[in-house]
């Protein structure tokens, strides 16, 4: 015979697990020191500028003059 499962208990356990996952994600996203956040922003900015510098302009672009 199958074991009886309390659905409220299961639902609450699932909700707690989801809340824990969300809290871990938020801690990783927002729980960093200011220096680390600024270093990451600078790295992203540098990568974006490098990518823009390597962009090939389409033929007949008005910016080539």
C-alpha cells in the first residue's frame, strides 16, 4: 500500500525550497562588496567597448567619411 502524503506539507516544502533558491540567487546577485560590483561593471564596460571597436560597419555607411 502506498504511503499517504500530506499535500499541504508537500506544497509548503516546495514553496520553502523555491524561496531558498531565490534567496541564494539574490545573495549571489546583490550580496557582493562594492569593489567587486564596480570591478564587474568595469569589466563589462571594457568588453562592450572592445566588441564595439571590432564591429564591421556595413557597406556605404555614412560614418566612413
